[in-house]
C-alpha cells in the first residue's frame, strides 16, 4: 500500500526545511519498507497569494483530500501578506475544514540541547500538549461597532461546543491512559473567563469519570505557565483549548530549549480527512534564504507522520536518529541555533544517514 | 493630610500576610512622616460569603469609595465558594467598578532569590507588565445554547473598546517613556485571534505615533511566553490585554523565581476611585493557617501603594529593605519557600525593622 503525501513547503525557511524532512522520510521509508509517494505544491504560501490573490486554489479540498497526509513547512511573510490573511487562508483553514481537531505537540528535553531552565536533564521533561484545534478562541465570529470613532467597540466570540470539547478530551484521556504515568492536566481559567471555562471544567470532570485510572488535575492558565517553568516535571499530558494550547505548546518547547526543533501533528483521528504535520516554528523571514534553518522540527514532524500512518517503529527510529546526532554534538553539522556552524542540508543529511543505518 | 487605607485581608494566607504588610507600611509612615489611617474589613472573603450569601455588603461602593487606597490580601477558597463566584463578586468587581484599568506588575530578579532560569543575575531582568484590567477577555457577556444536550454550544464574548484600550496604552507608553530604555512590547495574537487582535495592533500603532522616543515591538502571545523564558532581558514595558496580561504577569515573576513575592497595583490613574494593591499570589489554602506564607508580595504591594499616594522615596525604601533582608539570607528569618525556616511574622518584622532604620 502506497501512502500519498502532499508536501507544502510554504514560506521562508519552510522551503528550506521541507526538503530535509522529505530526505529523512525517504531514508526511513527505504529502511522500513514503507511506500511513500510525495507530491509538492506551491500553494499555501504568500508568493502564491501575490500571484493568485488567494492562498489556495479553489479546488484545494479535492486536491488535498485525496492524500493520506499533509507535510507542511511554515506559512507567513507579513511584509507580503498580513498574517491573519495568510494563516486563516491556509493552515487554519486546513485545521478546521479537514477537521484536524487534535493538535498534538510533544515537549521533551533532548540530549545535547541546552535548556534555559537551570539544572534540568534529558528525561526530566517529557510531556504532550493536546490542543483543541478547530474552535474556541480562534473563531471568526464578531465584528466592530462605531468603527473608527471614539465609541468603537470590537467583539470577538469564543465558541465552544460539547462535541468539539468532548472529542479532544477523549483523545487526551486515551493518550494519558496509554502512558506510564497516566496523568492528565487541564488548562483552565474558570476564575476569570467565567462562561466558557467553568463549563470546560465540567466537561473535563465528566470525561474523567470514564478514566478512573487517569489522575487528573487542573491549573488556571496563568499559574500553569508559571509551573511549566518552575515544575516542568509535573506534567504528562496537558489538555487545553485552542488559545491556551497555542501558548503552552510554544512555552513548553521553549522550556526544553527546543523551540526551533519542536514538531506538531494536526490530527483528524477518524481518518476522514488527511492529517497535517508541521514544525512548531514559523517561516522566520529574518533568517530565510541563508541555509541555516534547523530542519529538526520538520524531520521530527515527519516521525509523527509515520507513527500516524501506522509505522511507530519507523517514527521512533527517526527520533532516535535526531537524538543520536544531537548527542554527538558535531559543530560542523549542527545549525547555528544549536551552537554549530552547519547548514540546514548538512544537518538534514546527517540525520537521514543515521536513519538509514 | 491623612491617607485612609481600607485593608481587606480576604482568605487563606491573605489574612496572614496583610498584617505584615501593614506593619511594614506603619514603619515607613513613621520614618517618612506619612499619616496613614487603616481600617480593616472582613468582607471580600469566602467566610463573609458563607455568612451573608454575598462577597460584599450592598453599600460597598460608598464604604470603600471614601478611602484613598485599598490594601488587599488574597481572595478565593474553592472548597467554600467556587472561584468564579468569589472573584467576580469581589476583586474583579473592584477592578471594573472602581475603573482600575491599569494592572501594573513588576518583574524583577531580586538578590538572594533563585531564578529557575539558568545563569541569570539580579539586574538582568527588570521589566513591567501593564495589563488592561477592566474589559477584553474577562467579559460576562455570552451564554449557553442547547444546554445539557449533545448540541450544547457555549459562547463568551471578548469585548474591547477604543476608550478602554487607548487609555491603558497611554499609561504603558508614558511609563516606557519615563524609563531609561524607553522600550515597549505589545502582546498580540493577530495571526490567530483575527478580529480583536489585529485591531489591537492598529491601536498600538496609533499610540506609538505620539511617542517617537519609545521603541516599539510586538510578539504573538505564544512566542512571547517563550521569549520570557529565553530572553527575559529583552523586555522593559510589556503591554497586554486582560487575559494576556494575566498570563504574562504570572509567568514573568515565575521566571524571576518570585511568584510568591510579586506585587501588583490595580490603578485608577485619574484618582476618581481608590486604587487597589495586592500580592500576585492567591490565598493558597494548602499552606494557610501555618504561619509560613511569604509576606513580601504584600509588603512590596504596600511599597507600590506609597508610591501611588505620592511618596516614591518611601516606596523605594520599602523595596530596598526587602532586598537587603533577602540579600542577607538569614535562614532563621526567611520563609520556607525561600529556603529558610522562618515564619510570616519573623520575615515581616525583619523587613519592618529594616525600613525603620
Ligand atoms: C484570581 C483571578 C481572577 C485573577 C485574574 O485572573 O485576574 C488573578 O489571577 C490575578 O492575576 O489577579
Ligand atoms: C501561526 C498561528 C496562527 C498558529 C496558531 O496560533 O495556531 C501557530 O502559532 C501555531 O501554533 O501553529
């Protein structure tokens, strides 16, 4: 069975790291005898927007809907297209219309990567953020009244649905139940955000009844971010709304020093639509075109993709190769963000070779 | 001229630290010849709620409106009263109805306090979070449809007004302009929260035109939290919406290791209503009643109060006394959270003595 993969490098360093992700995936495919068929698209980029007046072709649902997975680089180039236009017209649209309602993001202290936190060792930090990925605070409902006057009022609605919240909670509880520590932390703010968040808490409590083996706690988002810094070892699976998950899944990797290497999976668990795999980092216009972007986030996202497609062993081998290359710490190979003088390609090749062997 | 101060210790450790705050204030008042007249109230506490069915007496506006400042401990005891009831019925109501639209929170690495961040020294981190404190994401507008069914939809509206945003931006820009670095950072999320936040960005840009001497940048809240951990030295004045400011003003103190000692001021800059001064920490039911709570957040909030009342020198002396006692590091005096075996009172007394001398 051949798996069809749509590659969308996107903007900026996305176009530099996506080929390295593919190189690593091809190495894993050869070693584990997986049939991957890649096709690369130039849409979902700001250059495409400048040429066509839109981020995606009109028939993007048909084009992409036939693939088994979407392998995404990074989108956004504010000098060309405002971020909310480029993002809502591509990535956020995929997440919503392909119903990728789980955004899964590992936070893991890797060997050879310096954590900004004092005294933390690999193994100390190893948790997942499970982010609701289709609704909540990322709504397009609202508007402006008295526009342009002193009385201007701008309203944006947070919309949560029982269907939307319960299904992501189920995913998070299942994940927690499958892990040795069996612990789930809910991100809330029910003391301040007084309508949606107390209700979120009741849904968490309702879900918890089906998982007596999972121990559950909750923190308000303000103190939760503090605890990511003070006690990152407390966490196993953290489940959060769209916005809170967005924040926690940048902060978590920052605490492990891996903001440039963190991966993510935008998952439609039922497989009705293709899932999307992308590094957490953005398109980084400031370093684009210089061949120094770190490709690990993209490669690690590829590992999550293989796992999702049913090849957990291949996924683990890819992550092990990343860890091995980091552990060796060869400065000629590591990219500047890791303290080396290597290039995107040099690091990508080293990891691909390690996967192959 | 006598300044009338309403003391509301509130719940839990609030009742333990408030007297130490008062002790320190009295020492400063004697030394700097300031006339302070304190009156203590038992409302704005969960015990008051249990006795009266509400958090505040009906005529709280008249009672408190006559004071020059409110000196607040901490409120909340979820086992007695749900947080959203106790908070919306007291603290959040003060902020809103006394129009304390600026929530000012210093993040400062103090001597003798261990930062969880590797290699940071006192002086490295010293910035303010200016939080909008009356509107935004903390709205009570919204509700539930199809309640209790599978189709349940819960909506909460974020409401921003030009008046509300412009005035807090003005405060933040004025503060930045008064500081040596003259730098202002705006917390946004205009790539995802696509109605209110792009508009927030335009208001920041409009305000910036009046402050050519202030250098301005902005970060999306996700990467901003990451940068608090990775580059806390980048920041001088950070301005944020109600929710983002809430998050940043817990995370910032966490990065300086001072979550238990951070102060805050809820300010009505025009002085139409009394401003409120409170530690950032909560009521901490888990350690309440044991006499081990750290009183520094409360005392430091008192320093901010004196500054607000027009006695910057006295405020500085109080902070200097805190720093001196921390710097000495006497374990018999420091509370357990600081690695000592001291009590709330021992630490409070030591600081008050230092202020007096
Ligand atoms: C207790 C809670 C409602 C409050 C807030 O969210 O504003 C607190 O976290 C704070 O920062 O003062
Ligand atoms: C680019 C932006 C819209 C996006 C988000 O907020 O979801 C990004 O931060 C992410 O986390 O994938």
